C-alpha cells in the first residue's frame, strides 16, 4: 500500500468514524476504488479506526473519567460500568459472527442496503427540538444495555456503529448531544478490542504477514496517525453541529451514498 493511499484511507476514517454515516462502509468502498483488496487491507481498515479513538482524550479530557462531573472512583465506575454493559452484547455477538460477517457482508451491495436503512431511520426518527431529552444524569443501566443492543445492528457493515447507538438513544428519549457523546465513549473499548483482535488474527497467519513489507507497516502507521488527527477536528465540528441541528442531513447523505454505491457497483 502506497503512503498516499494510506493517508487517504486515514482521512476517510477520521471524517466518518464519529458521524452516523458508517466509517466501515466508506472504507470498504474507497479501498475497492483504490484497488486495495487483501487481508492486509481488511486489517488496516479496522486498526486505523482505533487511531480515531485516540482523539477522544484530547476532545473530552477529564470527562472520560466521570459520569457525575466529579473525578472520583464513584464517578469513574458510574461511567465505565455503563459503557461496559452497553458494549457487551456487540462484543459477544461479534465474536460469534465475525467470520460470516466478513465473508458475506463486506461487499458493496450489503453496504448500500445498510446505508439506506440507516438513512431512513435518521430521517424518520429525529424530528424533535434540539434541547429536549434526558442528559447524562438520565443514563441508567437499563438504558445503557438497551443502547448496547442497538449497537449490535452495526455488525452489518454500512449500518454505522454511531448511527445504531445514536438511534437507540434517541428512541429512548436522549438529548441529541448526550446520544452522540455516549456513542463516542462506547466506541473507545469496542474499537480498541476490535483493532487488537484484527491485528492478532492477521499475524497468526505467517503466509499473509510474510508477504507484507516494511513499507506496508509504515503505511499502517500513516493511516493510524491521519485518522486520529482528522477525527479530532471532525468530532469537534459534529458535536457543535448537532447542538443546533438534527441528524436528518446525515440521513439524506446516507440515502444518496447508497444509491451511488449501488449504481457504481452495478455498472462496474
């Protein structure tokens, strides 16, 4: 993989990771457009997602350590116990279904279908005023678990992990910004574990890793770094945007992208 291709994929990942438009779907489509279809590319596209996660400490700072605003053991437990409960369903289901998902769903047509379905969900479900809904103080364990069950939908590439969790939170009555922020926090351990698992799985096959040169590992580092830098700017913009507007523009974008992906795939 050339470093320019790696930087472009990192840019795509950074822009799309926290937005409800499916980073995985975009990476699959752009990878194919660049002619990058290999075991290394599949691993690359997952590992660079954790690069985007490393922007969160710079974006949220001390808020990553507390649920109630006070940095304490109680506040730390209150936040991350809810996050752990929310991510558990997707982790379990993901381990069970990882191979068939990669075999049957990592293709343009399934991605286009998921993009369209998620777009319709955002358009139809987010019609409230921006200042309504419960905030972090209303995030109890029941709501955290239910949001986690919605996250399981994102195992289908193109659904978007952030879109699934945000839609789940909105259906439960969350404020838009709270829904987006909790989606960000849930992503940190999920994508960290997914990246580590993908890298471990790739290295377990000597024939695959032996075919990769030093330049490819440099490309992975470039993609990782670019995704983190771009994700910081994109997520900061996104939180400001949804403080004033709803998620419907992202829904219409998803519908347009779904049509484009399906059309380009159909016509080769």
